[in-house]
C-alpha cells in the first residue's frame, strides 16, 4: 500500500512539473537588432525590417538606420536603431498579428554633428480595444562619449502598454536612438487556464505529501 501511495505522489509531482514548465515558457522578447545582418562599424539603411518576431518600419519620408559605430553616433557597444530624418518615428508591430506589450527600452539621443537631437522619446500605442496610450521619456541630454561608453538610458514603461496592436517611438521631430525593447507577445504570456491548472497541481502535490507522511 505504501508503494502505491508513493507512486501516486510521484505522478502528481510529474503533473506539477509539467504544468510549471508550460507556465515558465513565458519569456520576454528582446528586440535588440542583433539578428539583423549589419557589418560592425557600418550601418544599414532600411524602411522596414524584421527583428525578433517584430516588424519595425517608418511612416512617410525617411528611413531607419541600424549599426554599431562609436565614432559617428550614439552607441552602447552593440547594434542599435536610430532615426535622424523624415518623420522621426519608428513603428513596432507583431509579425503574427498577436497583441503585445512593451515593458522597457533603452533610449538615447543621436549626437551626430549637424543633427538636432531629441530631448525626449514619446512612446504611443493602440490597444486591442482601440484605446490610445502615450508616455513621454525625457533624455538626459548628455553625450557620455565614445570608445564604448554607454550613451543609453533604461526606461520602464507603464502598465498601460499592454494588449497593443501597434506601437510607435517618436523623437518629436528630432533624432533619437533605441535599443533592447523588452515585452511580450500574447502567445508568450501564460494563459489564465494554465495558471489555474498549475495551482490545482500544486494543491494535489501538497495533499499527496501530507497523505503519505512526507516532510521536509
């Protein structure tokens, strides 16, 4: 009888571990532009491109630059995206069409000679309910220097930027740079049903321990 109880306990344990694995698959997507082919110390000029399951694009005139050049412009030692002409915006959309959220990003000025640098980066978005959201992130206005010195600041985005169908970064008519946009797509967020099943599994797990007399 004791063996049957232990076997039942082990089965419950496997269920809990499996459910935990399903919930733990929710990992943040980091749009860091490293998966876009650009040679070091050069830059790529595009109207749109795909990075980490998202499409980034421009409205109207102008283009997006991608690169890693500590001599010409703002850098953090990795590949970054920046705009310095046209509408001074970068659109963000999910390839799958799923809703998504943005929780953090790195932002900076541009600092190339002869360009007007943004004093702030504005993030706007449209939710799946058609609600417009907006938040302003003030830049420090300091050019920290070249030779690998990080010019970027980390900005935390409010909870309003969830369930988005579209988002847009803007420099308000001036040049800016972004990197390491962090968020989730809907498919990466644990479903409430999975979290419920995980809770039930844990309850069975605890009950099983008590029934067969297992203690820590």
